[in-house]
C-alpha cells in the first residue's frame, strides 16, 4: 500500500514464522489433549467473534456506550433475535426437528442472521423473525446448488496468502471510509492511523487470548479473525463520528472548521473509542470461550476446518 507508510511486518512476521515451521505429531496423550483443548478454545473464540461481530458493529455505529454492553442487557434483544432466526432458517432448510439441530448445522447461518438483525436494529425497524425465516429459507431452497461452489474448499491457500488477503480486506474496508472524509488530515495519514490501531491491537491481543500451548500458526489464524472484526467495529465508529463532525461543521467558515478540528482532534477520540470496543469484544469472546469450547457428552468433535 504505497503512500501510507504502514508496516505490515507484524502480520508478515507471523506468516514467515508459521510457513517455515514444521508440523509434528504430539509425542504423548497429554500433548494431544493439550493441542485439542487449544484448538477448541481458538475455534470457540472465532465462532463467537464471527457470529456476534455484526451486532457489536451495530452497537458502535449507533453510539451505544460500551458500559451498556458490558452490563449485558443491551445484548439480549439482538442476540436472541439472531439465534431464533438461525434456528428457524436452519430447521426449515435441513428439514430437521429443533432437537436434532447440531451446533455445526447452526453455525453456517449465524453470521448472516446477526447481519440481518443488526441492519434492521440500526434502522430501528420492527421485524418479524418467523416471517423472515420463512422467506429466507424459501429463497435458499429454490436456489440452484451450483451457487454453493466454494473457491476455498479444503483450505488449499497458504498461510502467507491468507494473511495477505486478510490485510488487504482490512485495508479496503477502512479505505472506503477515509476516501469519503478525512478530517482534513490527509487520507494516507488517517488510513495509517486506523490500520495501526486495528492490526496492531489484533496482533497484540491474539497471543494473550490463547493458552500458552498455542502454536504460532494458531495465533496467526486468530489474528485474521480478530483483525477482520476489529476493522468492522472501527468502520462503524469512524462513519458515525465523521457524519457527526460534518453535520456540526457544515455552516461554519473554513477557518472555524480548521480551528475546531485542531482543538477537538476527532481522530484521537475515534481511536480511543475503538480501543474500548476492542477490549469489550475480546473480553466477551474470552469469557464465553470456555463454555462454547466445552464439548457436550454426545457432541461430535469439531471439524478441522480452519476459521478465518
């Protein structure tokens, strides 16, 4: 990314470390158990973030206080609606009884359900979950199976390529916001600041989220999930703040706008708010991972599909 001066060495370093390491089989049963536990913890965190990221983004976009989320009450409505929509759609598509639905069955629609609910929650729209589920499931059942092609099936992309794709995705998401408005600081400078916050924080927290037995590959894989969700939260905060600032300064003279921006430094407040949301989001992921990771007695082992 020319012109920004941002150094992706943190992510690239993870990539080089993982691509040069050699995999080996655990030497003992305790080692195997430890690796399995690490895998479960990592996947449970990734599932929480991927399934609930759209809801946290909606909170940030609407300007909900982080303390309201940590209290837990504000989470109940959107998360329950997304869970209900997921169950109804999955039940209809797979033609299963509610009691027969597995966590794996439900996982394929959780993120989409959270997005559907969040978009309407942001607009303060009323929504009928049962009616939506009937409409969505009917559309899915009518779609041709040729649309199910997955270009990344079997996860044949390399660690280097995957990390580069994640970095590119984060950059593109934030660049879209910066191109609209840059607080008179210059697009490259603002984009660099946002990327430093998003990717720098993702790299910093990911290692601490996992057990000490986690490999560099585990950490690198988690960084991708964290950075992608962090970018969505940053995108929401930036868009809200930019919209507020533009509205506030619309009728002011140029010198008044410049003076206000110099005094109030909205980009600093954006980064500070992002860090609050990042800690909140990661805190929930860590706190819930133990419960999600613990397998039910009859549950089958998790798929070895690598989540990003």
